[in-house]
C-alpha cells in the first residue's frame, strides 16, 4: 500500500469520526441523590440495576458510625440507605468500597474493605 492510500484512509476515518460526533445528540445527566454523610458518603463503586429496576450501590463511609451504607435509588430519586455495621466495634466488616452483585434469587452480595 502506498503512503498516499494510507493517508487517504486515515483522512476518511477522521472525517467519519467528526461527522458522527456532530450528528450525535447530547446526553443529559440528572442528579438523583446527593450524599451528605448521614445517608452515606463517598460512593465509589459502580451501580447495579436490580431485577426490580432500581439502582443499588455502596458508600465507603457515612451512615451510622461512619462505616458506609448499602443504598437503593429509584428512577425518580427516592433513596433508601441501610447503614452497614451500625453498632460500634462490630466484627463483620466496614467501609464498603466495592460494588454489589445480584443473584437470580434476588439477593445482593458485596465485600468490605476492613474488619474491626
């Protein structure tokens, strides 16, 4: 292949990419929830959409005793947060930094960062 043919192909792919970007519609983002500490803080993992259509996730801190939360957000923005390890010095883990997975039995599983 000659250099001229390679150059033409590169230009064609470039123009195709620019044309596609121009024709694409802009995406809009809607904030569903703001975390403020008591309902969780520092969400870092990906959300998972449950079988029921709601979004589920974790926060690394906040909630009762600052150990993080497992939360559910409906598409309309209603938040339900469950504090993880709400008692002081609990031994089953804290600081949920990973995401959740849902089984076919509709149970959620996740991991914790540390234990006490």
